[in-house]
């Protein structure tokens, strides 16, 4: 098999599927321990620290670029912005999981392409031609996706697939303490919306950063190092109870290591590499896969009920998502045809060398 095919086609496909599984798995594990009085501020800081420590040796060993960009201040500010948005994403993500479920998180995550498109238009990175079918498809898709997200958040609906197991969780955890917070679907959905809005900003700034310094592993490592620096004072001020910083059992330690090493560092590295190799359109096209994975893991491992609102909303979001993808693919095809036409017309304007010599000889 051709090595270029493995690198450009098979490896990104396997990587994106693995990244979606890792994201949902990490969310599921956190949801399982979130009702057992672990502070999500503590969890966020330990997760950032674990991700930075696991990536640091790889970045030092496999660093490709020897010289940092000449515009060091601009590069540094972009890294700090990426890290600040990353901390915000994690805080809103873990709080949203406490309020709701990984299935809701995966359903609303399909808003990322729509939000990214809107932000790209506002920042002048994406052009909109109202007479173009591709632009219309992207605008309609964005509107439909946002509508689907509102359905998921505001309409829970009857139970379609109830808990199939007698035990509330398959992860062998002790029962949650009395007085623990009950799920709040709307607040959870709003937290996820803010998370994915920040995530869309993150994709835009990441693209600019990689254009300045195209070493994905180093960029991701520095991103998490700055995340630790930013998260430390925020989390320490928010969680002043020092006893809360002690992980109480092995399950909490496993959850932190899983989230830091797999759910954060692995997923961020794969997504950053995917954006560099295949582009953000390809990376975001695997988002709908997470809905099925989250629904299955939620029912099996967490004892979640699958509600009608999640199915309807996810279907609407996925429809809008694929409308955006169709518009992007159509746009790229038209651009490719224009480039080919320009190349063909320029070649016709050139006089063949033998004919030119013959004219000069005459």
C-alpha cells in the first residue's frame, strides 16, 4: 500500500475516529465521578498539568522546526489566547457534564462548524456570496444547526431508550452522597454552548498560529504549559479548601490521568495534526459520530436514559452540519475548476517554442 495514502487518507481517518472515542470516553469517566464531590476546578488544573507533562518530552524529542517565528510577541500572544480559551473550554465542559450528560455534550458539539463559519465571516476569513449555492448552503446549515441546539437544550422529551441496567453505574463507584446536585438540562446546554463557542474561536486562532509556526506537537505542548500557568491562580482562588485538592480514591486518579493524557493531550494533538494535514472541514466532519458513541456509553456505563429531544435535536444539528460541509466541498470544487481554467487559458496564450523559432527564421 502506498505510504502517502496511509499518511494522507488512512491515518487521519483512524486518528479522527480515535479522537472522538477518546473525547466521549473522557467525558463519560468524568460524569461518573462528578457526583462524588470532586471539585471541577481541581479536576481542570490536574488535567492541564497531566497533559503538559505527558506532551513535554515528546515535543522535545520530535521537535521539527529549529527557529521560532520572527514575530515572537505575536506568536506568544496567540499561544496565551489559545490557552485561556482552552481553560475556559474545560471549565464549562466539566460544569456542563455535572448538570447534564455526555450525550448532550456530543449533540451540541455539532454546533462547532456553524459557529466557526460565522466567526470566520466576521473576521474576514470566509467570503459570502449570496448568489452562490455554496454560501447559501453554509448560511442555511448554520441556522439549522443553531435551531437544533435550541431543541436539544429546551426540549428533553420522553424517554426513548431507558436504563437497561439495574445499577445506576457500571463503573463500580460508591453511590453519590445525599444532597448532590440533580441534572439540569438547560444549564448544562448553556455551558456546552459557551464551551463550543470558545472552541470555535480556538480553531481560528490555532490556524493563524500554525501558519506562523507549523510544528503541531510543539504548539500543543506550549499551549498546555500556558494552560497550567493560567489555570493555577484561577482554580486556586475558586477552590480555597485545601482538602479538596487531595484526590480521595484511585478512580479520581484514573479519571485525571485519562482526561489529561487521552481526553486532552492526545485529542488536541490529533486535531491539530488533522487541521494541518486535511483542514478543519475534515476534522469537524467526524462530530456526528460522537453522538452515537456518547449515547451508547451513557446508557451502558452511566445508566443514562436516552430522550426524544436529544435524538430530534441531534438529527437537526447533523442536517445543518452536513449542509455546511456540502457548501464547503462545493466551494472547493468551484475553486479547483477556476484554477484549472486559469492554468489552461494561460497555456493557450503561450506560443510554442518551435513555432516561435520558425516565425523568427522567416
